[in-house]
C-alpha cells in the first residue's frame, strides 16, 4: 500500500512536471556550478563521460520519507521546482541553504504532510489519478484562500 501511494505520488507530481515551462526536462544533464566550458574537456566525448567529469559520482537523496528513496536527483529537483512554484516560494522556504536533507525547517514537515494528504485525496477520490496537486489549493501562494470573495452581507448576490 505504501508503494502504491508512492507510485500515485510520483504520477501526481510527474504530471505537474508537464506544466508548460514550469520544469526543465528531468533528463537534462546537470551543469557543474560555475558552468565549466565544454571546451575544457574536449569535443566529441560521450555524454556519460562528460557527466562524470563534471559532477563526480551521482548524488542520491539521503532523507526521503515520502517519495521513493531511490528517486533520481534530477527528477526530484524537477518536482521541487513545481512545488516551489505552486506555493510561490524559493527552496529556502523549506530547506536550510546548502543542506536539503536537513529537516530543521518546520515548513518541510508541513510539506511532507501535504504530500501525503494530496496522495490520499487522489487515491480516495480519483482512483489515484493526479487530479489534485499543490497548485489546486495554493495557486502560487503559501496561504490558500478558503473563502470565496463574497462582499458584505447581501451585496454580492444576484
Ligand atoms: C514547500 C516545501 C519545499 C520547497 C519549497 C522545496 N522543497 Fe525540497 N523537499 C521538501 C520535502 C518535504 C522534501 C522531502 C521529501 C520526502 O521526504 O520524500 C524535500 C527534499 C528535497 C531534496 C532531497 C534531500 C535529501 O537528500 O533527502 C532535495 C535535493 C530538494 N528537496 C531540493 C529542493 C530544491 C532545489 C528546491 C527549490 C527549487 C526545493 N527543494 C524546494 C520540501 C520542499
Ligand atoms: C486541499 C488544499 C491543499 C492542498 C492540495 C495543498 N495544501 Fe498546503 N496548505 C493548505 C492550507 C489550507 C494551508 C494553511 C493551513 C496550514 O498551514 O495548515 C496550507 C499550508 C501549507 C504550508 C505551510 C505554509 C506556511 O506559510 O507555513 C506548506 C509548506 C504547504 N501547505 C505545502 C503544500 C504542498 C507541498 C502541497 C502539495 C504536495 C500542498 N501544500 C497542497 C491547503 C492545501
């Protein structure tokens, strides 16, 4: 059941990844910080070789409790961009700068709760289809609005 949930979650955020322009392709090669020019490592080499020279051994997430533990880093980063955009925040809203594995920020705990909530909503109401996402409620804000904009008593009615 846990893995079914996780799968639904991957699906949910996977489809978010398809939002136009929101997320770069997860298979895009990671650029070394500082963007070392390709000329420095020569032309005509295989992409795998280039990757190794750029970034050493592949980084793997250390502290995943909701997503599958073996989620590849580029895929995870793509999901994170969608989450950040959905709430209209930067990464440091939930993460200690330079240490995304840290659980020091309370907002990261809330986000885990929300991830499980969204998976449950989709499981229980939409046969696991990713109909509801962070953006469904948040709409680019950290505080969703739960009341419709009805004007003072009696006035907003038609
Ligand atoms: C709204 C909160 C939130 C925002 C904003 C956010 N993240 Fe995350 N991030 C999380 C949560 C929650 C987890 C842990 C998920 C889990 O437990 O499966 C996580 C995990 C990660 C991890 C894995 C760390 C590890 O080693 O376990 C990385 C890397 C990461 N985020 C990068 C980013 C980046 C880059 C951004 C900005 C583009 C970002 N995050 C924005 C909530 C957030
Ligand atoms: C069903 C509506 C709904 C969905 C879907 C939803 N949220 Fe929320 N979220 C809320 C509400 C309401 C609050 C404010 C109340 C609270 O903080 O408990 C909130 C608050 C938060 C906060 C705390 C913000 C702050 O200022 O402290 C974070 C972080 C968050 N949500 C992350 C997420 C993430 C990540 C997702 C997607 C996985 C998500 N939410 C999906 C309704 C939703």
